[in-house]
C-alpha cells in the first residue's frame, strides 16, 4: 500500500514537471503533425532505414543526444551542444528557432510560433521516429 502511494506521488510529480510547457495540456494530433512535417521532409527522413538528406535522419530522435547520427556531418555547434532531444527540447527548438537554441547550427532559421502546431508535429515525430 505504501509503495503504491509512493508510485502515485511519483507519477504526479512527473506530470507536474511537464506542466510548464504547452505539451502537458495538449497531447498533440499526429495526423495534423504529418501535414506539418511537410516543412521538414525536404531535409529529414524518419524511417528506420531512412537516409540523411540535407539534415540528419530523425529515426530514434527522442532520447538521443543532439548531433549523434554517426554518418552525418553536423556543424560543430550542434555536435558540441549538450542537448538531448526530448519533446521539451524539440518544442524549444521550434518555439525559439534553431539559431537561438543552438547558435551556429546550420539548420535554417525557422520558428513555429503556434504551440498547437508544435504539439502536433511532436506527436507525429514521437510516433514515426520510434516505429
Ligand atoms: C532546409 C533543410 C532543413 C529543414 C527544412 C529542416 N531541417 Fe532540421 N536540420 C537541418 C540541418 C542541416 C540540421 C543539422 C544542423 C547542424 O548540424 O547544425 C538539422 C537538424 C535537426 C535536428 C537535430 C538532429 C540531431 O540529430 O541532433 C532536428 C531535431 C531537426 N533538424 C528537426 C527538424 C524538423 C522537425 C523540421 C521541420 C519543422 C526541420 N528540422 C526542418 C536541415 C533542415
């Protein structure tokens, strides 16, 4: 019983830690996210055997340290950054723009100012980069 209570408390704490972002409120719509990914597809694949394009393949993105696809030539800025890609850091990447999150990155300037767009895009990415 005590252990159960503790686990509930921990689950609660996990949720609280997320509440600072729009993601907590909005689990995102992966179908709408697929449409938004059209802005990325010219430079990124997401399939397990996807190839690098102008940008690195995104398969296995979440939980991965930034700049670690072994056969992709990153900018020193991204390679040397301490970022780990999570829904929160990907959210920040497009809320603020790559040039602010990773100054010196060769990822082109782009911002997705609508939190709903970011939540939907991330929901899509979480699904397809893990499959
Ligand atoms: C015109 C090409 C281009 C477009 C469009 C583009 N990216 Fe990128 N992206 C890049 C490049 C180039 C890099 C590598 C940057 C570096 O090395 O500094 C990158 C890096 C990334 C990374 C870091 C990957 C890693 O392995 O660390 C993520 C995540 C990412 N892009 C997501 C996206 C998403 C999501 C979109 C669509 C909203 C998008 N990108 C649109 C070119 C692009």
